[in-house]
């Protein structure tokens, strides 16, 4: 982003396959790929409102942009956000519990 204020990003994932493709298990503390055409820079702070599957509540988690993918070829434009803050470990655990064995799957993801 071009400003110093924190961006608020909302994302809901209701499918295990989509969650597996978006989850960034290789990022310390966990992270998620968010499709967007907005302009961000590595290190930008964001505040994520994350809806996970059938969970009625959204996870409010601060994060930091750690990955940027430009549109082109088979790539979808978007950012990878590393979870930070107090609830990041809880969100990572909830995502990994939901994914089960898919966390370490060989299946292609949105980032790797």
C-alpha cells in the first residue's frame, strides 16, 4: 500500500481444497494467500478478518505482507500475509486441524 495506515482485508474460505491452496505452512507462525489486485509492498501491515469454513465467527488477526504474486500465466495476483499477534497461533492451529494431512500435501498451492 502507499499509505502508512493498516489495511483491513477480509477473506472467507469455505472449502478444504481452497484452504489448502491458500495456506502458507512454510511461513513462520503461518500465513495465508489472499487474491487481490490492490498494490502492497513486502512488510506492509494488514489486519485480517478471516472466515474459516463453517465457523460462525471471523478470526481478527494482524499480519504482515510477506509474499507478492503478480498476475500472469497461471498465477493469480495476490499477497501472502504472515499471521502476527496474540491469536496467530490459535488460527494456525485451527487451519492445520481443518486441513489434517493436507498441510504437507504435494498438491500445488497459490504460492509454491
